[in-house]
């Protein structure tokens, strides 16, 4: 039996696809560009502070020393005390508490303060578009939902999309060229794009969903809904003593010998209810980490059950790694960047198709060119500002982007503004690598820092090539 879609369904799907795309086109492009960066956030943090000592294991006695030194300086400290343990892509120990945020030497002693303003700014831009409170995360999640809608409506609106999966018509009609790029990348990347949309949608609306679960399944008790998924805190009443983090870390070798501890948190420090929560990666699972709980003496209390509990728990705690490609090592991360850039191109070509269909040219064309090509320039300028001014202020991204948009309007020629912005992006990325090497010298020539600097130079070369190609078009 031949399967076909009714003309009315195709027409309505195409209309909805167009309207959704217009509503979220630029924001989706922005989220995709920054998301491609955030995949390598741990490497970018190492690039920002390349002189920090790196090692693969923080011994139990070193963790005990780090915690003891903090309490010696601040015996009445309260709240949570988090020790981030070294891991493959972030081989550094860190301590985060009300007493400071700093690196740890391999012996547990205090090293320098943590300062990664550019990476934090890019993560904040991707997660919440620099919008404060929870509204930004909710907006980004809504865009994730709309991305899923675009994927479904796109397939319904183009019945021949699979049949034409390798049909490229480049160099002719701009409408056909942009449509083929848009449709081909959409088809090839559809499974990845759907995963990104679904997982991204969850992060910002999780609390809303917990409220819904609480109302439906727990008589309006949202906290009970959260505890059913994340586990309830152990009910402890103890005579307060120094939490034995070293004992807990040592016990993990017997409790879960195949798991790798990646963080340790003393929750409710210096209170009778304090306990030790230890997160550990499981190599045979997609979950971010299983959580093992210990009392203040380091006695094992139990685990939450993300690694072998109900399927729903395992799925929810796998969303982070699925969204950012933090599984399967470097090859998977590179693949995520490729598909992330492809989705950015899909977002841009979708708007380009609409612009061509209008059959007229006005300020929207100029504004769009400035925004699209001003985005990578703004990323580069914000990186330079972070290196030179030690600041990740949102203004260092948004001001260059606004100026780029204004530049497009003033030039009143999309191709010329595109060419100039490509040149300036090449210069900005080149300067990022050069300034980094001047500031950090030999530390910029090894490990993750060298890899990032070489990548910056490669992308500077790419944007220079694009600029030369665009200039050739200008000359006719």
C-alpha cells in the first residue's frame, strides 16, 4: 500500500513550520552556536587557566586534608561543601563552598582561585540567553519544544524529503540552493536534532513538571515528587563531628569498584543532619552519576538508584550527557559539534528561504546579515575581553552583536557586511590565540590549551577563506 499525505496536511504543516521557524530562528541559531562551544566547556575552562596543576586522581587522604584545611580556616562554615574530583576531560581537583571557590593541588592543599569568566558566559548564554532568574532557562526549553515541532512539521510539509536526501542544487537559484542545504542537513541530522530538542526542553521546565507530578501523583506535594526521583535526604541526628570524607572515598572501592567518583559533597555541613554525598560515573551507563550517601563517619547509607533503579530515573539522569555529548569520548563530542553547527546552518537557511520568498529587499535583510555573521564575531570579542579584562560580562557579547546588526543596516548590502564581519571574526579569533600565548607562554603550548589555540587558528583560517570567497562574489 502506498503511503501519502493529504495536500491539506502538507499545506498546514508547511505554514506551521514557517511560522515556528520565524518565531525562533535567530534564538535557535544563537543557542546552537553556543551549544557547539559548550560541548567542550571543560576544555575551555582548562584553556582559560592553563597553569593549574593537573592530575588524574585525588587520593582519600588528600580529600581529607582539603576538607580539614577549610574547617581550620572556617570552623563554623555551613551549607554544602563540594569537592570536584579529577576526571578525564577535567583533570583537576576543586573545592566549592561559602569559604571560597579554588583549585586543589594533588596533595589536597589549596591552589589558585577558579576564574573561568568566558566559559561561564558562554554556558549562561546557551542555557538561559543571559536572562536572569529562571525565565531564561524556561525560554530556552520552550525553544527546545518548538525545535521538536519544527522537525515534525518539516517532515510532514515535505513528503519527498527522504527521496531528495542527496539532491543538492548549488550555484543556481538562491531559493533552491538554500532550500536544499536546509532540507538535506535537516534530514541527516534529524535524530540528533530531536534528541537535542527533547533533552533541552526538559532542563528549563523540570520544576514545572515536578509541580505537575506532585499535583497528579502526590496530592499536590511537589517535594514528594522530587524525592521520588532524586531520593530523599537521609534522616540523621548526630553529634556533630568532622565529616570523614576520606573514609567515604576509600569505601567506594568496595561498594562500587567499577564506578569512578567524580564529586563529593558534604551536605548541611556542621549540622546534626550533615551527610556525605558521593557521585560516581558508571562506564556501562549513560547516567551522569550515581549518588552514594554516607553518614558523617563515612558509613555507607545507600544509593539513589540512578544506575539500576526504575527506567524513568535512569532516563532523567541520562539527559545531561545525551544533550551535551559527554559520552563516548572525544569522537562523540566532535560529532556533536558537527551536528550542532549543522543545526545552526538549518536555522539560518530557514530564514534565508523566507527572505527570498518575500521577493523584496529591505532593512530585514541587512539586519539578518548583521546578526548572523555578527554572532561569531561577538563570541570572539567576548573571549578577548575575558582574557584581557578577566570579565565574562554579558555586555561583551551583546554590545558587539548589536554593533554588528547596526553595521549591517548602515552598509545596506548583505554581501558587503557579511564580508567585513567574516574578516573581523578571523582577526578576533586569531587575536584570541595570540593573546592567550602571550599571557600564558609555555602553558598555552600544551594539553587542552594547545588544542583550543590550534582550533582558534583553524577557525580564523576558515573565516578568512569565507571572507575571500564572499569578496570574490562582490567583484562579480
